[in-house]
C-alpha cells in the first residue's frame, strides 16, 4: 500500500524516469503473486510494473505456477 501511494502521480518511484530503485524493487514485487500476495488492490503498482516491462531491453523473469499463479 505504501508503494502504491508513492506511485500516485508519478511514473516511477523517484519521479518521471526509472532509477535503480525501480529496478531493484521490480524483481520482488513482480514475483509477489508467486508468494500468494495479491496485487489487484494496488493499481498504481500494477501500472508501474507494466511501465518497467515496456522499458527498452527489458527481459522478464520466468514465471512459475505456484502461489496465486497456480
């Protein structure tokens, strides 16, 4: 909820451009559903994940069928 609030009104965690903060948190947050953490209540976080995934050169992690993804 805190990160969702921080993203309100901006595209990335620290402003209009991605930083190392975005890159470092992406891996944990994008895998949250595999740990049974539902992101559906966090629209800003889901939009932010999509923006990260559209960055040039983005390579996604392999998803596994566990947790909420099962």
